[in-house]
C-alpha cells in the first residue's frame, strides 16, 4: 500500500455515550428536534459507530425515531430539496 492510502497522525478520540454520560437527558419521540441530530441528510438513521451511543441507547433511539415517523413528527425521507 502506498503512502497516499495510509492514515497518518490520525488518532481516534475515545467515544462515549451522550445519554450514559448525562443521566438527565432522555430519548423522547415527542421531541423531533433532538432526534434529527441522529439522522443523515437523506433521513437515514446514523449507525452506532457514527453516533457514539452504546447499544442500549442506540436501540432506544431507533425505536423513538420510528415512533416519531409513524406519528408524522419526522419525515421518512430527508429534508425536501427545492
């Protein structure tokens, strides 16, 4: 492999679950503004490796996003292009 493809000097910072660190914050499907942070521009849910959440909270987040979509609080697709 040539030097162009190697990752040099790039260290990953330690990830921590935002919901485990802050016990007061909760995942709630009734607050779509907080859930949009975990969606891509196309409306897809971001994976755990990108969000940095633990498995327990990633499952709760997925369930909350699905509930918010079903009730019409979040769209199934991304933000509409004009």
